[in-house]
C-alpha cells in the first residue's frame, strides 16, 4: 500500500497489486471523494502509456520502424548484419524471423540474434540472445523461438548466413527515415538501413563483432513477435 499526500493536507492510500490496476479514494476539498484507477505492470510499477507506440500486441509481428515497402536482396557470407530496432515501451517477444523469397542451396542456414546497442551510438555491444540457426534452403518465413523482455531503448537485430545466396526480404535504400536513424556522410537520397561487421559463421559471440564495421543499404527485414 502506498500513501500519497494531497494538496489539501490529507492523504490517499493506494493498494498496489502486480499485473492489475490500482485504485484509491481521493478526498476532495469539498468533503467528497474521487475514485481513481491506475494501471500497473507485472512488477507493480505504474504503467505510463508511451506517446510513440500504442503497445505491442501478443501474437503480432513487428519490424523496425524506419523502412519503406520491402524489396528483396542477398546477404554476403562472412558478415553479421545489424538491423536497428527501437522499443519505446517494455515488451516481451517470443519469435525472431526473416523471410526467404528464393531459397539457398541445400543445407544452408541463417543465424539470428539480438544485441544491445552502445549508449549514445550505433555500435552493437553485448549479446542478449543467440536464437540459433534457421533453414534458408526453402522459401517462406523462417522463425526461431526466443523468450526475451526488452526495456525501452535501441537494439541490434543480428543476421548472418552460412552461404548459398538466398534472396530474402530487405529494406530498400529509399527508406528515408533511415537517414534520420543512421545519417549520411553527405546530402543524399540513398539511405543506409543497417550496419555489418566481419564474422565467420557460427554461434554469435557474447560481444558483438565490430571488425570492418560499416553502414550498409539493403538491410534484411527482421520481425519480432510479441508474446
């Protein structure tokens, strides 16, 4: 229970129950009372709605906010690609996904994961989850199961491929908001939409690879499914 001091010198008691609403009777200067209900999250913290997002709905898939209509493209082997994802609210996710439009040769896979991003920059840092391999030798949505809770901030969704030149859904270079997220070195109408670094294919390292780190166009579209 939380006691809140009111401007009339009296107090109002709030009873907090995690995962539910909290309510209280507030005494008014005229001697009457007003009843108030305040939403809280599962930890008992007051849940304040974000002006930047209506909230993630369980079972729906979400992409980075800065791309235009998806196109298609291929990834270079020997690199890990980082696609920047912003969440303005705390949210849980249970799938990470790419979409293959032209299959790779038999046996080839892609590695998916999520990294934190260095505060005040775009450099990926510590590993949050290595989601493992998904097959890219057939077409369609390729999902890996995860179980993560992301607090408000920027994250780097990581994608690498073993080989085989699969064609996947990508973000076109005309995604103008990419110019706001990653910037350009000069006035340009072609925008970077991801970054990449050299990395041999396999398990994702606990610290994000940054060797030969460069900005790139043609970012893979990566989906996260809200849980």
